[in-house]
């Protein structure tokens, strides 16, 4: 669609985060990495989670990886986990993600492409520090690299991802600081904040 001279009339308003996260204790986070989303290989590339965990699990035996979701490639993913003999990893199927967000310390997202990525905002609202592949433009509007999370540069590199997650797992002070910043940053996507933007837009239109 050609916008031309009417481009100044456009305004983008993001989707709100509707999962409540008012009573999250950032100091009680568990040593847990979580993935929330469909289990499929074309877009989400969930097999990358297994590749990354294969490097991390021997180094951090007190951590666990939890995969929340279902999809066409779940059976294959579980077979890969079994074949590799990986430990401290579970595939939960489709669940309400709120309880996982509440306890997890790190959110891992390895999609080859995305639109907006609501899971990212939901996790950050709960103080889960995101480590996400910078494969889509919106991630740079949501995460400030090194402040509220980590954006791993595109294209995907298993080595780069492992290194970035390892640094975060090693440093509890970094995780806590980023968790606080993630919650603060995600507040701009709260239901009230987004509603206020719509209200302000309608006022401008009427004036």
C-alpha cells in the first residue's frame, strides 16, 4: 500500500500485556530457563533450544530448562532430548504460562522471524530476563540490549547464544538488575498504558 504524503497520519500502538504480574518477587527467582510458544521448526526453530542446552547443562547442573507449549514438532523434539540423554529439561505441553514466568529467571527465544512477540513482553513483565535472537524489528522496541535483556545479533549462531546465556547464568547480580529493568520497560505495554495511548489518540482525532 502506498502511503505517500499521508504517512504523518499513521500511529502504531502495540498490543497490551494482559497477564497480571503485580506480586512478583525478583529475589526468589529459581535457576530456571523457560521457553513459551509453539513447538515447531520453521519459524520458532525450537530444536535450537536443545542444541543450546546440550552445551549449558553439563556446566550448570543446578539449572533446568522448561519448554512450555505444544505443536507439530513436539514428538521429534522429545526424541532428540531422549537420544542426547539431556537432563534437567522438561516439555510441559500447553499450559498457562503465568506460573512459569513467575518463577523462571531467563526467557530464551530463538525464532527465525516474528511479528511482535507478545511472549517477550509477558515474560519481562514478570521479571524474566530475555535472551532473544535479533531476527525481527520489534525486538529492538521492546528490549534494550545489556539493560533489560540480551539481543543476540542475527543471523543465528549457536556459539554466540551459548556464550550470552552462560554469562547471565553465571552472574546473579546481572540477572537481578536486568530483571528489574525488564519489568520497568515492559510496563509501557501494560493494559493501562496501552489504553491511555488509545484515549490520547481519540482525543487528538476529535480536536
